[in-house]
C-alpha cells in the first residue's frame, strides 16, 4: 500500500492474519487492516530509515506483535534481531522467508525472500537502486548481484515508487535497450492510471535495470563516455553509474 510521499508498505495476508513490511506510517495501515478485517501478526523491517520504521510504535499501540529487523541497526521496538542466513517462520499467515544481508544503502540492510516474493526495501528499485548512504559501491554491487541471481520469476517488492524517474535515467545510459523502452511505455501508462508499477519481475529487472547490467559492454562504453573516464570492471561501472544517477535530474 502507498504511504507517505512515495513509499510502499507491503502487506502479506491470508484473509485473516497479516504481516506488514516496512511500515513507515501507522494510520493508513491500521485503517486498511481494519477495513479488511485483518489481524496484524508481525512487522518486518529492511533497514532503519524513518520512512520504513516510523509506523512501528503506532501499529504496536493498536496490535502488539513481534518486530523483525536487522540486528546491525537500531530498529525501534524490535523483538527479533536478524542476520544473513536466518529464516523468519510464521504460523499465521503461513510464511517462511529467507533473510539476506544486502549492505550498501545502509550497512545492516536486509532483504526477505520466499514464496516467490522479494522484499528488498531500498536496495533494488525498478530500473534503479538505493543511494549509497552507508556502504561502498563494491558492497552495493555485490548485494545487487546477489539479488539478481534469485529466480527470474521472483516478484520484486521495492519500498519506493521511483520507477519513472529511474527509467528516465536508464534511457540515457542504455539508449538502445528495446525492453527498457517497452517498460517505459507500460510504466507511464500505469502511473497515468494511478496504479503502482510494482511489484516488478526479476527477469525484467535483469533486462532493463542498468544497475544489474554493469557487466554489459554497451553499459561500460556509455557510462565511461558520460563520466569522462574509463571504467574497467563491473564495480567501476556501477560506481560511475551511481554517481551519474546522483547528479541526474530529468
Ligand atoms: Zn532508506
Ligand atoms: Fe526509503
């Protein structure tokens, strides 16, 4: 569900019981759960930024439940501290998620994967990735490479609706990518209809997201030309790409 300015909190439910991922705000989530007759059974958090944890206290005040989050970050009211390789198992809704450490945007950032869904917070966006607030380019590149290796039909549940702005940048570095242009058309239509562009499929991200395509010769050439110096490795391509994106305004 859309919250705040451009965040999504993801609600997983079985018609009775629900789990919320990255509740940046309590009120809209509480009223949505109430409207659908759902009981909140757990909160999952990917990282410590306010737009992902700001609703935890308000949700717990109405429905006390466990709060899962990264051990390496300060998460308000966390009850279960998680690290890479852990699993989150819940009885209702029946859920088993693998915990993946994906440092870069923040150092303790986690992603949750299971049942064909990936909850990746601010690590991977459609046609983009999170800014490097705490980690290095090498860390973020490794994290994205790890996510990109998940099954191609994985539904990627990102925490922000940044797709159109990301596509505008992607088209400047990957101008001949026909899949990217097709996704641009569809994404614009969805947004005109005020529908989310997410979740996206991993296969589509591998084909269109420049940050997952740093090993492609055409990306290396384009990025090196735009940055004014030669990138030699995929990590160098990634670092230049991230820096160009930071400066980009559509
Ligand atoms: Zn963030
Ligand atoms: Fe965020």
